C-alpha cells in the first residue's frame, strides 16, 4: 500500500528533474540515457537497397566535363618551331593587369551581392511564419553561403594572380608605371 503513495512522488520528482536545466555535461548524459531507455526502438529501417539508382541531377554537378582536346592544338604543340610568347611590351603589361583587376572587381562585386542576399535570407528564415517558405528560405541560405565561400576563394585567387603578375614584373625589371 505504501508503494502506491510513493509512485506519484517519484513521477513528480522525475518531471521536475527533466524540466530543470541541466547542471553540467554529466547531467545531460544522464538525461539522454534516460530518454533512450524510455523510448521504443524503431520498428522499421529505411534504406535504398533494392531500389533503382537515380542519376545525379545536372544542377548538383559543380564542374562540367573537361573539353575534348583539339587535334589542331595537339599538332601545334608537337611542332618543333612553336611560336614564342608575344612581346611583353607596355601595352601587354597594362592589358594583362587591367584584365586581372577587372576579374577581381567583378568577383568582389558578386561576393558583395551574395552577402547581401545571405543577410536577406537570414532575416527571412527567422521572420517567415509559414514553415514551407521558411524551409525554402533556409535551403536557399545554405546554397548562398556555399556560393559565397566559392566566390571568396575566387576573389583570393584573383588577388594572388595580381600579386604574381606584379612579382613577375618586378623580377623582369618592368617599369612600375606599366602595371599600375
């Protein structure tokens, strides 16, 4: 008869323990162990075994196949009297530096635009009440963050290319005015 009176007290104690914030990592581990004991094991396992393989969608592929080698280019590479590099005069250095700087500026503008889009998507993913639209905004946010990481890598590559061209010009004693 006394155990009948103790059961509600144990349940109240257990509910209070679970509702209180954990005191430390050990308390979190105890609660997780209790949760695992209290929940049932899964009845079914979902797998793709026995199902046909679906092809990867084209949007998931990050890089296309490498271009097929041009037979004319192979013949030109094999020729012993290949043309040397064009003369690197002032016009060539200015054009090359302008090309690298334009690419760096274009990539930096794209990165800035992606950052603005990420900021908007972060606000949308928190402020939208519709769960479907919120999930879509979060998926777009993840995609935009991946694109921003790639764009930052490209901007760094552009800056390294500019530095490499400046270093090459310095080694070859090119006048500084040609690469400004």
